[in-house]
C-alpha cells in the first residue's frame, strides 16, 4: 500500500458540495491499495502512520506521534498514487488494485487506524471528492509498505 501523509492544522472532504469528513489538527492520509496488497500491508501501514513521529514536542522537535498528540486522521482513497509516469505524458494506473479490492483494503485500513484509538474521518471511495487542507509545516511524507 502507498500513502501520502500530510500533517495538517485542519482538513476536510466534500462530495457533491456535502461535507463528509472533517478534522482539526492531525493527519490527512491519502491512501492507495496496489496490486497484490493484503490486509497485512494495511495493518503495517496503519501502525506506521499512527506511530510516525512528525509532531512537535515541547522543544519544537518532530518527536511525537499521532497517538501521542491525540490528533485525528482524515483517510481519503486516492488511486492516483499508483501513477506510472515513466513514459509519455499520460499516467498509467495499472499497478493499482482492482476497484473491489481497493475499496475493501481502503475500508479495512481506515478501520485499523480507528481501532488504534485515533479519531478517524473518511472520504468516499470512488467519488469525485474535493479535499481542503492547511498543511502544517509543511510536512508531507510518502510511505510505501
């Protein structure tokens, strides 16, 4: 699985002008299931993100995790993280998991984040979403397991 994690002051996601997910301080997690991914990769990615020490401590150092700060997560499916841009100008997405598998693993991943005790909001799989955020730092990290 792949994820692009952004530390945010706040983030939200709308579908057809309707607010479906919103968080204050925490992480916006854009996530993509790849061909061959299983629940094992989702478990590993969820644990990694929950423990990723990218929040500032009292000494202004990135030393705290989402679990330690009590922040929230907004988890949004984004198959375009599978983009292959090595040739031509149009990205290919053939390495992304099939939609049924992608949706199942996206839901499972978000459930695992929530099971770790993190307030979790979600986007809508397969929808045309408008995501708004205020990146804090900015801190943006690419993860792949």
